[in-house]
């Protein structure tokens, strides 16, 4: 999702989008407890659904009402990454997804962490969130809740299972595609070229 070049980035902390991102961070431990403690899959699904909706909503509000902030640009992707990692690990612990999928998703974030660290040490601001990365996160945040509905032998599980894996497979592929694009962004800013496909 591209932002207009004229989009102002403020230094405000107390904004609605930032509150929504903070809410996603608060939901994470509650989700982990629900999924691993009582194994309440319906509650886990609901918490992930709320996270997905707030992830979409904070971006819409930030752009439409000029609430884009430096804090939000950092907080939103951090909340996304933590939710993706914690959810995929919980799913693996529950043996709903294989551990190689965890490795595939987590290794991408590790690669980008070192890219961002390298760019930062060269005196460049953190790379802006790419719309392809947001699309990948959206696919994963839609697919992961459905995986909790795929457990059991109900008709709901029969419908949720193929939908969930479609989102997960597409999301994982796009996730790594976005990593390549972030690498190109890093190369561009280090060479002093203008970034074009940012969100």
C-alpha cells in the first residue's frame, strides 16, 4: 500500500494507530496462553482475527487521518513480526504445522534484521515497510487463525483447512519475495538512490 509522497510523518506517540499496534502486542501473551494452556482454539482464533483486523485498521486510520508517526512506523512492523513468530511457533508446538515452516518464516526475519542492522550502521534510517511485505503479513495473519479452525473433524475444519494452507503457502512465498525487495531497497539507499515502492 503506497503512501503519497506528501504524507507527513509526525513525532506523536499517542495516536489511535499506535494504540491499535500496542493492543496487538498485549494480545500476544493472551493468545499464547489460550492456545497452549486450555487449548481453546476458538478463543485463539478470535484473538488472531482481532489482530488481523487491527493490523489493517491502524494503517487505514494512519493514512486517512494523517496520523502516520515515527513510533508507528517502528511499532507496527514489530507487532506484526512478533505475532507471526509467536503464532507459527505455537502452531508447531501444537503439531498443527511442521517445524520446517517455522524455520522458513523465522529465518526470513533474521535475514532482514541483519539487513536493517547493516543499513543502520551505515547511518541510514530504517527501511520503510514495503507493501509486498504487508501483503505477505496479511496472508499469514488470515491463514493462521484458520489453522486453529482446521483442527477436528467438523465441516468447518473441512472448509478451513484448504483455505488456511492456501493463505500460508502464498504468504510464505510473498514473505520471502518481500525480503528480496527489502534487499534491493537497502542497496538503493546505500547508493543514494530514491526509494519508490514503499508503504
